[in-house]
């Protein structure tokens, strides 16, 4: 997902929407398996098989009349015949030795340089993300690597780990996480009579996840001001280019019924208010009128007076305009109830999301509470006859990479692409971020090196791959890649796909007909990524400020029951580790990465001022057992 105030990278159509990597019954196939299910030990990378062609061999040697006269014609001299008989054993031994060396060479290449194997394997044998699907420009680029030393260490360590069958421990959460249970949907005590002040209209900006936050904030504001909330509208933006409205993404009736005990919600204002000139009467209130992280007092001063005077207000461009603390406990609880219980995706989105999950896992049965909460009736508690005799569901890791062109350009960092990259990103900034350019002219410049040293740069696919390798995730791990276009396309993804070739996206598991209803609806496509990330066995984020990552991690905390781990790298700490790329040993790298992730997984209650959507472990949202 792009930045809320920045253009979103467009999603190109997939020119190959029916990938050969997904079989007719949509069974997942790892990247490098033979037909009998056994992994290839290696391939010869220079192309073609090694075959001894007799005619070619003879032709190349025919000028040597002293020893290989038989190659000149149909008869050989007696001397040559005797020589061949005498040395036939030596010749066969030499040929056998050469064949063994060729085989050994292929095995070593496969183990220690899998990227080359991956890049030269047939498309029909791989489910990796297609270059045409995740790309910024169509020009073929060489792989961009910033950490060659660490990548080489990762290849070697992975080969050793595969032989030793050393599993990772990060498929699980700390045991203390299971002590917290969802309880934001508890019945509330009867409050004061409602709808004594008027109606609140809301037009929410941003993409799917920003709008979700805006909706739940609006529910809290309407309750605070004792007003009736009209189902929010979603503003159309050239950034997101999606005309979807509330009812296209969320179930309206479920939303209204879930919150009926706390707030009155209607679909439209009454007819007598249709003619009110909201701007002229002072009832049009924009984000500029309300402070970010506004308090209860701000709403009582700014919004309540025109609401009482005119019976209606319109919050235009409403988004992150309600702080988390201080706020009455009942309003905090209501925000949690709205986010985790009232907002359910429409059946069309749930059904498509369930197809992705079932086809990745190779099962149609629910494996956790998250499945039922996100997918509703489109996933069963019991396996169907088709899947009843099959083994355990496949596990997968969902990775949200925030490495789109807008994010990369806005960061002002450099990513190893040289002068061409610098010009490309500067050109993008000048077109899409003119205010940023003006601000930079008035401020003291900060070098790209300083930004990287202090952890201000977005994590690259290469850095994400190294973190996963440092956590001992195996090479055959299925990685669902969420998000939009990756800046640099395959050249950037190559370090990730060389270490983890089983990288997939929603396009790998949905047919063109199944994807067609979502074409040109970026928020609905983002909802499919939300589902795949929320229900994953492990979710890995690369940017803690991302709304998608924040909301997904909150969902996993709330409904995960202590069995839905989230990996949260600290960009500051990771930057410090990466600065030692040329000298650090792999054991030391693993040790520091593991410690960083383990500290991010510590089970703790929500801190003051932190998002209740991201950190719901608090008395207003969850109940703790002892």
C-alpha cells in the first residue's frame, strides 16, 4: 500500500494470468521438483545436456592420423586397433571421471548459487513471482545486491541447514500470548438516550486500511457527540484510483447490527437535511480544522457547536483525527468492537480470499479462529471429501514489502542502483512530491548514508530475505508476497527469490475469471492481501508504520490465540547490523537478528498513546487469564 498522502504505484495487468506453476486443480508446486516429487540436485547452467556425439568427436580428432585413424574412414590400421584395445580401460575411466566431475559441478552450483538455477529453470516449473507482474519499468536489469558478503554466507548456511534439517522456532508465538482472549464484543450497559444532537456525515480518504481506521474513529466520535452516524463514504482519489464505496467492501447490515447497542447508524440523512448548504452554514469540517490525534475536548469545541446548530455536520477527508489517549474507556472499547467485529468483508471478497488460502494450504478446512473471523462461511470446520484423506495443511509465511516507487522516492535513500537510480527517483519526486522538493530547499540536507545508518530507509527485498535466512526459515518455505509493485522488479526481487524460490502472489492462485471482478479496484485487491496476511502461519512486516501491517498484526494478536506470530524487524537495529556486512560472521548475524525479532515478539500490554488497532492487548479490547 502506498503512503496515505502519496501516489500509489499502479498495478499493471498480468500478461500471464494463468501461471503454469498452478496446476489445473490449483495445487501448489514447489519451485524445483521433478515429476516424482524429488528435488533436483542441480542443473548444468551453461545450457544443454552433456552428450558425447561420436561424429563430432571423430571430426574434431580426424587430423590426428597417428592415434585416431579410425575416425578418417571405415578401416583402421592394425596398430591403432591394438592401441585402442590396450587402452580401452583407461579411456572409459577418463570418460567416467569427467562425467562425475560434471555432476559434482552441477550439485555445487545448485547448493551454493541457487539464484542461477532459479533464473534458468523453466517457467512451468516455478511459482515465483512473475517479472511481468511485479515490475516498475520493463527494461531488463541485472540483479541489484547491496550485501554480497551476507548473501554468500546465507547460501552456505542454508545448504548446511538443509542437510541437518535444522527447523526454525519462529512458526510459534511466546506461550504468554495465549493468555489474552478477545472480548471487545461484550454487551455494554445501557447509556443515555441517543440521537439528541444530529447526524454526522463522513467522507474518508486514503486506501483500504486508512479508511478502515477512519470508519472506526467516526463511530467513536458519533458516540461521543451523541449523534447518528451515516454510513461513511469513501473519497475517490487519483492516488488509489478506486471508486469502491463502503458497501462494495464491507457488509453494511452486519456493521449496523453489530453496533446498534452503542450508536445509531443509518444509510442516508433524512430528506429535510438534503437541502442544507453545509459549507455556508459552517457544518463542513475538514481535516485542516481538526488537529491530528485530536482529543475529546477538540471535538466538543470544533464539531459539536455546528452539529447542535444545524443538526448535521460533514467531516470531509476524515482519517487519523482521533487520538488514543486520553480517551474514555467505553470509546476505546467501541473502536475495538468496530475494527475486530463490525467490519466484515463482503461475500465476494471473502470467497476469493478463501480460494487463495485453500489453494496455498491444499486444504479447505479452517485451521484457526482467524480463518472463521476473516472468511466467514467460506471456510469449513471439517474437511470436504476431496481433502479428507490428505495430509496436514501446508504452512506459509506472508511478507508485506513496502518497497513501491512512492515509498522509495519519498525516503530520499539510495539503494545501490547508482546514478541511473538517483536520476529516476529524483524525477519521480519532482513530479509527485513537489512540496517535498520545496521543503528540501529550505532545510539542511541529510545524506543517504546518514539516513541508512539511522534506520530511515525502507527495507529492501534483499534485507527481508537475509532476516528470514537469519531466522532459519528453510529454502522451501512458501512466501506470500503482499503489496503493490516492487520498485526495480525482478532485479530487486532476485536476492529474495534466490534464497526462497517459492514466492507467490494472489495472481498465482486465482484464475483470470476469479480476478476479473476486482480489476481496477485497488482497495478490493488490497482486501485479498489483508486476508492472506491475517490468516498466514507467520506474518513478516518490513515497515511498522504501514497501515496494512499495523492492522494485520492487530488482527493476529486479537484473534490468534497465541498461535499467530508476527515478525517485526527494528529498522534502527537492523541498519546497525547491516553496516557490518563486510566483516560479520553468519553465526553472529543470526544471533543478533534472532534477538531483535524475539524482543519485538515480547508479550506486553498496550502502551499509553499507542494504536489500539495495532496493540489490542488492553482491558478495553481483550481479557487476560492468569
